[in-house]
């Protein structure tokens, strides 16, 4: 089949190119910032901004769509 011949040609060319790549030693980097943490910052929230566009029922409760993944 033509596809098999093309695949074989591609693999042969790829193998030839791989043979030209020199063997190198591994490069290792020491990283000092492993498991760094940051301070928790309490940012001011503005519920009025959040609720400005929310759908609210007559009782003042926020109306949201139930997640489609729940039963």
C-alpha cells in the first residue's frame, strides 16, 4: 500500500536524523524556589458589586442555575 510505503520512508528519514544528534550529558538545574509560599492577603470584597447583576427573587435570595452535573 502507498500509505505503508510513505510511513516507512518517513520513519527511515527520521531514524537517519536521530543518528546525527550527538549524545550529550544531562543538564541539571538547581532550583531554589521549590515549595515557596506567599502570605494570605485578605482583599476587600464588595458584595454590592457582585450582587448588582445577580438575579434576585422576591425574598431577596440570589437565584442561580443548578449545575448540570448534579442530579
